[in-house]
C-alpha cells in the first residue's frame, strides 16, 4: 500500500510469529511496573508518546541504564512489528472511542486491558533483544550520564527538542533515585 511517496507494509494478511519461549514476566516488565507507579514517570512517558516516542524503548533504555549498560537504540524487527501491528492498533482503537460516552465505557476499559497485555508482550520481545544486543557495559560513564545518554538513544528522531529534553530530565531524576532491586537484569 502506498501513501503519497511512502510505502506502508501490509501486515494484515499474515499472523505474527512469536518465540515459543517468550517470558512476559521478566525483569524488564517488573521494572516497568515499579517505575510506572511514579506519577511523573507516567506523565512524562505519555507526553513523549504523544510526540511519537515509544514507551517500550524509553523503559528499555532506562532499565539498561540502571543495569549499567548502554542502550544502542537497536531494536529487533519483531518488536517494531508487534508495536505497529498490535499495540498501536489497540491504542488507536481505544482513543477512537468517545471518552465521555457511557455506552462505550466497558469497551474502552476492555481495550485498555488488551493494550496493557500487548505492551507486556512488547516488553517481553524487547527484553529478549536488550539481553543480546546491548551487552556493552558503561564503565567510562557516570550513572547520571548513562541515564540521559540511554534515554536520548530511545528518541524516534535526532536531535531531541527542548520540550522532550525536559521530560527526559524528569525521567532521569526519577531513575537517579530509583530503589535498587526493581531492575535486576
């Protein structure tokens, strides 16, 4: 399918193939749940998502920084395909429903639950990639520098604008004070 000069892949006819040994309850998921409990994290991540950022990439970059490892920004095609075909589609469907309509409340809640399940699978796919594609330890950088460097590497484009940079600083501050034990690699 073509839109203007861009070609958009048509994934609608073929089902996705997921690894049989996928681990939804992995350290990255546990970190994401703990990190997401902070209101500033939720607000910053959702604001970045509205700017085109992937929350999964942000969470992966943050988790790696707390683990003392560099986020290369490289993502497996399976992660991107899952995000585009499943997670984003569910989010779009949920956002398409009128928020104030009582007759859509149950549908909206149901889709939100499915969206969360899709995000968990996306994080499980991402975790597999992060464990193999980001082995580089960040011995030469301080923790605060590594946190910012990793978060910037999660950007959808470069350079990062000032409004996104402010949101990243909020995330970095929370990460700098994040309790040990919730991010075991």
